[in-house]
């Protein structure tokens, strides 16, 4: 059962990574549409590298998280420190999902819609990773008891 949660979380990570790639490819309009803030959009319009660098880092993280989710689900080869990393991914996503009121003042350019939508998505993804990881840990514990 936990594998389904991890696969769903992985798919969400890959979709989010693709949307971030879209921001790099399609530029300022996509940054604006997804609520990244006018400053990011203006930097993209000016051809500055910062939006591309920041967005590329996010793409890399989301892709890695998606791969770890697939690994935990048994869909690909086992990656190093699988359970620990999956637990950390779950924690980061859940914390990001619930801490947006504290983060908003640090990123005043981001729209309220951005905060509510992205935080809800992060929370849902974090719960999926947490449930999938819990299922993995639980099944490993059951195997050890046998």
C-alpha cells in the first residue's frame, strides 16, 4: 500500500519539476502565472541568470525526490539511505506546507494564491511521502520479526 503513496508523491515531484522547466523555457509569463513574484519575472525578462539558477536547483531537488519515491516504491533500484532520505523528504515537504505564514514575509513578491496552492500541494506530497515511508519502515520491521 505504501508504494502507491510514494509513486503518487513521485509523480507530483516530476510534474512540479516539469512546470519549473516550463518557467525556464517560457520565461516571465510563466513565473508570473505560477506566482513566483514580479521580481523573478523581471529578472527573467532581463535575461538574468538568477531565476534560471534558482529554478534549476528546485528542478534538481524535485527530480531527486521523485527518484527516491520510485526507489522506495520498488519501481527502480534501491537508492542509498532510502528510508532516511524519504523521511527527510516527508519532513521538508510537511514543514514547507504548514510554515508558509512564517515564510511569506521573506518572499513578499509571491502572491497569496501562490502560498495557499503551493503549500497545500507540498503538504499533500509530504503526507504521501510520510505514509509511504511509514509503510516501508513498518514492513521492514515485520520482516525482522519473522
